[in-house]
C-alpha cells in the first residue's frame, strides 16, 4: 500500500534525472513507458553473469580489490568483525557509520586486503587461485614450458575467475536507472549484485559493482536499424576515486505519515501557483527527506495544473505509478505524483486549473506535489500562498 513518504523515491530520482539531462528541453526521466527512445530496455536485454559466491565470511576477492557481502541483520561493525578489519576504517571507506544497518546482500568495498578466501573458509574452488595465475605467467614467458597441474588445497588462496567487474562510485544525483543505462546492464542485475533491495536506494559515495557479461543472448529484431544488435561497448574505466569519508547515509523515510501534524489547509488560490487539489498537507516539505508536499484528498478527484506551462515529461516511478512534470516560465517545474488517468500528453500546452490527471487510489489518498527551480527542489508553500 503506497504511503506519502514513498515520494522520497520520486524526489531522489527526479534530482538525478534533472542533473543528467543538462537542460530542461531534454529530460532524461526514466522513460520506461515508451515514446521517447530514452529507455532501459536495451540494458535489460543484456545477459549478465551471477555475482560470485562469497566465502563464509562474506569476502569476494578479485586480483585488484576485495569486497564484503552483508548477511541479514548485519551492521558495518559486524561485517568488520567477521573479516578481521577495523570497523571505523571500513565504515569511513564506504561513507557509513559502524552502527549502520545493512540489507542482506549489500556490498562493502574493502580499503585494504584481508586474508584471501580459501576452500577452508567456504570459497568456491572454481575461482582462479594464486598458483594458477603464476603458472599462466610462466607459460606466457616460455612457450615450451608446460605448467604442472595445480592441486587446490584447503589453504590455497582463491581469486575470482573471469573479468573483474567495474567499480562505480555513485555521484550526487545518480539513480540505479541512470547507472544502468550508463553501463548498459539490467537494473535488476545491478540491484542483485549490490544487494540494493526493493527500494533500489543508493547513496552518494557508495561503490557499486557493475555486473559482468554472461552468456550472450543472440536476439536481434528483423529489419533492425544500423547498429542494433552490435556488441556492448566497453564500460567506463574502473579507475574511480574511493568514496569520500564525509559521505552520509540517506535518511530512511518514516514507516507511516504523521496524519496529526502540519494540517495546513490547501484551499487558497491566490499565489503564483494554484494547489493541484484541495485538502490538508499531511507531509510537509523537508529538504532531503520530502522534496515536495503530500496533500490528502479523495481518490478519483481531479488533479489540476498549478499554472500555465507545457508538459515536459510523463514517466513512472519504481512502483510503476505515473509521474507528470510540467515546465513553466522562469525555469520552474511542477511535479505531480501518486496520480492516475493522465489526460495530457508530452508537449501539450497547459493552462492553470486544467485537469491533467486524477488522484490514485491509496490509503491515505494523496497527491505528491513538487516545485523545482532548475535542478533544485524548493518549498512549494511560498508559491502557493
């Protein structure tokens, strides 16, 4: 059941997509509903390998770095204890606090190597071990040398086979969808490799592992356009800066809205912009937590444009609920979410008070409304009063 505080996902996505667009004429909203060509479908079609299985401590080793994978109920401190690392150092390297709770499958980048996984620690012996790497180097140096078979013992260090995944440091304004498009990998795979959970939440400074290619799916549409079906381009370099130590964890939204607070009546219509619906504000604007206001109303009620403008984008959030964005003069945007039955199309000219959608059925029924000046959200109330 959708709650007003879920608009945090929308706010985070919009900040990212505005920043990526570079200008308001070319919204890079997550256009999964078609019609624009800006789609994640191409990424979703690419086959990727499963993330390697960690050892019993949660450690995965590659030749140039290691990561630790969290279990259910883990904190940064408990992961650090399990792998034999200082909790403060591990937390700082990932922009977290030692007491920060982690979702199952979440990946922590290690600031330095710990003891390598072995068969004894539960590592998969199918990985490449150090002895194999050394033998391969000898073979390349002397074509006449034949390396002896390698015996994997319980203490043999295990290094993951195959290509090493790119590490991506999350920048301010990025989303899982924008990163998916950047590397041309499926959103689902990106989330699974990094244990992102159902909300797909990421934080500035977080290090993400980019899934490596798996068995290719040779599916090309008939009469495809030039370039379609071509090989996936090489992703950007893995030589990325480490997360900043001052990175903070994005605050978690409240489980339920406080219906007893901030009961400001949304009834006046004398401001620069009009309220999209009449009702009480059940979740006020708070920068970084709620980038707009949530107005309680009745399901099925008309949602009206706050001012004259042009429909800039129609898209959907991670729950597939429609989002409508209208562009106004002075580089101002209004955003309408938790809506249904959109009655306008991208590029339509809109007048103040025109019905553009209806309120979606939810408990409680509400409309999430934002005003943005360029990339930044602002408190809508001064514009509405």
